[in-house]
């Protein structure tokens, strides 16, 4: 009876193992199917974007004005990114009291990878290695600041989202609805939304549509949204490069403040040690003088 029971348990265990293997095989096959579908989507994306752009161009009564608006979008975005990068350089120079260019030269490989991948998350290992190789950021700071910045520091998106939303409004004939309140709401949505945007390519396109529909009380996809799709591959790479530069700059600033605080703490300890040593010497000297003057008192 015991033998049969044991055999039953073994058979049950074998059956459980077979079910687990079948389930694992099912998951692997589903994964392969999804990979094939993603591959099809990637292959069809250029043709799909081309068709959207062609449809949008065909609906434009003044094609020259539409293309001029796209050019203004690119120029405004590039100028904003350049000014923000200059602000990083100026802040580093003012805080560290030294030229930021030697440090930024070490960040160039991370910027190249950021431009190539358009993903802050994919650039984290390269950015961490670059700031470590600069010799100006200790490991514990780089390993904390860089991953945190890849998630929260989306300055490029915060700059680009209002510009793109205004572009959609102007090209849709809603320029008369732009007001101070609209710009304030756009800045708020862009600031909060960019921090929650995923660090993957073109993740901010959904936020742009959401901001447009929220500020201008619209619904659906804006009529000239396909223009953004056509140029987002470039602007997304510029945004990511700016974000990665900001992550490295913040890591350098944190390292500078930590070094300054450590030096100040060492100076305070040394000063306290000197003061305590002086007090101890005075106490010993006072005690010696008192004991030496004792016999002369009579």
C-alpha cells in the first residue's frame, strides 16, 4: 500500500512537471509570435508614417506655409535645447569655479549613444562609465544620480512638449485660443508629464496629444500630428542627448557639493581639535603654575 502510494505521488509529480513544461512551451511560442508581430510593425512603420505625412500634405491648402511651420518648429526646438545646454555649462562653471569642458569631453560617448538610441534608459550604463572615467564623480554618486535622472530628468521633453502643442494649435487654426492661461497650463502639463514619461523612444507623443486635447478642449488626433511623427525621430534624439547631458551635469554638481561639505566638515573637526588642544594646554599650564607657586606662598 505504501509502495503504491509512493508511486502515485511520483506519477503526480511527473504529471505536474509535464504540465509545467507544456505551459513554458506555450509562453515561449507566444513570445515568438509577439516578436514576429513587432518585427512586422517595425517594417511597416516607415510606410505608415509616409502615408500619414502624404495625407496631411494633401489636405494643406498652402503647402509652403505648412512646411514653413515645420521649419519654425525645428528651429524653435533647437534654439531651446541649445539655450538649456548653455545653462548647464554656465551652472557648472559658476558652481565649480572651473571650466566644464574637460568634464563634458568625457560625456561625449554617452551623448553619442543617446543620440543613436533615443533612450535615456539604454544610455545609463554608458553615462555612468563616462562620469566615472572623468575622475570628478565618485561611484556612489554616479550610480545613484544617473539612474534617477534617466527616470525623472526629462528637461528635453519639458521644453519640447509646449512647442509641439503650440505648433499643433497654430496649424489647426486655434491660434486665437492661445492665452496666458493656456501657456501656463501647457507649462504645468509639460513639467509634470515629462517627469512621468517613459525613457524610451517617442514616448512623449502621447503626452503631446493629451496636452493638446486638454488645453484646447479637443478630442482625437490633431490634423497635423503626422508632421510631428515625420520629424520626431530627430527631435527625440536631441531631447535624449540633452537629458543625458543634464544627468551628467547634475552628477558633477552633487559630487562638487559633497566634496565641499566633506572639506568643511574636516575643517570644523580640525578647528574643534585645535580649540580643545588649546584648552587642555591652558588647563595643564594653569595647574602647573598653581602647583609651582604653592611652596612660595608662606
